[in-house]
C-alpha cells in the first residue's frame, strides 16, 4: 500500500516550499533556520511554509529535531539560555526576531499546546479567562463569559463542562484537560496553533476526539503538529515534513510523502525500517 522500490536517490532535493504552494502566501515562512544548543547543532538549515488553510505535520524518529523546530515558530527556544537560532522566520511577512516584535504578543498570536496536558491549577473558567484578561480582550464579565463559552465550544468541551465551570481544570480527564489547553490557546484569538505531540499521553478515544477537533479547527487557524504517530499525520494533515538527525529530509503533500516519497530515508522511516 505504501510504495514500491523506485524511490529516487537520497541526493534528490526535497520539494521546496515555494514550489509546493506557489501563488499562496504562507501564514508563516521559515527559511534556512538553524538551532544550536551550545555546541550541538540541533536543526540544520530548515525551510518550511505553514499555511492557514492546511494542517502541517512534522514527523520523524525521537530526537530528530521536529519539536525543536516547532518551538522556533513562537520563540520558545528563547527560554533556553544555551539555545541560539539563526535564519529567518516570518509571521504575515514580519520577522519574528525583529526588535519591534513583542514576544508576549507573538506567543498570543502563535499559541502552543504541549505533549502533556498542563491546565493551570485554577477553575475551568479561569483557565480560559487568564489569557484574555492579561491581554485586555474583554471589557467586562459578559464579554469574558462569551469568550470562555466560545473557546470551550470550539474545543468541543462546552457540553461536558458548562455546568461545572468553577471546578478545577486539573480534575478533568486527560483528554478533557488537553481540550481545555486547546481552548485556552484559542481564547486569546491566535492565528497559528502549534501542537507538540498533543495525543501522546492520551487513550485512543481521547486521541480520536483531538483529531476530530483538529479537523474542525483547520481553516480557522494555521496548525502545525508534531507527532510520532505516522497514521495520525496521515489522518489529520495536508502537508508533512520528515525530519532526521536535525535535517528536513522531505517536505510535501501528505499523500505524496506516504505513498511516493522522494528520499530513501523517508521511505525507510515510513516502512518501519528504522525509527
């Protein structure tokens, strides 16, 4: 089902983002990005476009750099003292490393959902209201109530929690906590949502709900997801980037990556020869 052995040699270059989505202005554009942790060269010259009408999946074996690259898109690596990032990353054509770029505002525009659900030790309501409150997005309680309800509805959680908004967010099940974290990210009206293995700690039923949610959010936000689950990448994404040893080996349409990869390393990973 996956492919035959006519894959092109490794030397063939992966599809350039500009060739793949020609004519479409990407929401985010990364060019020649390198990440160093001290002497370690973790990400090597990576270029990828993130579009607002597509889900982009980053796949590859553990330690390949996919999560490290994801964190460059909202400057999360700034929080690591030994990390250094070079290259150029744009959000709507604006350099995210420009001196005038407010990092707090950037992280509101480019939200993040982590591998392990991490609700605040506050009520469900306050988990959602926290971000809009510090960003001044609501002028009163009625507006805040509306933001909380809208965010929980978009995250597919409203019907399950609407009668217990004062309960602690940490009292929810793992899958509900992850949807709460997605609702929390949505509440500040982001443009991009980054998801770092959002289902790895969840059971299959909760995973299916998160995947359904990703489908529903597509088109409302640009979405990039790191996943170790290749079947999940095939189900939820329209573009896939395969990372190996800090390099972007191949980037292309998800259907092409999984059925007709251009690089031998991609084929070996997809067919389970390593990783």
